[in-house]
C-alpha cells in the first residue's frame, strides 16, 4: 500500500499547488462551503475564479 499526497489545485488555472509555493486559500466569500485556492501567478494577474458550490465569481 502506498501513501499518496493530494495537492490542492488553483481554482483559477487548475494547476497543482506545490507545498512550498506561495499561494493562498480561503473559504468562498459568498457561501463559505468551499476552500478557494489561488496560486501566486493567478493572484498577481487577478484572474477570475468561480466557486464550484455557489457560482460566485471573484477577482
């Protein structure tokens, strides 16, 4: 049996976020049900993200 590490993915670009990468996570500002992950690049470029639970779109 092998242990697997599941990396979070950026909610904007869907790229896996590595453990030492500067990124942020926060609950959806609208519903609070889903954790939104943003990689450094998407944050700097202010790319939109969409909450998969409620459809909220943020910068």
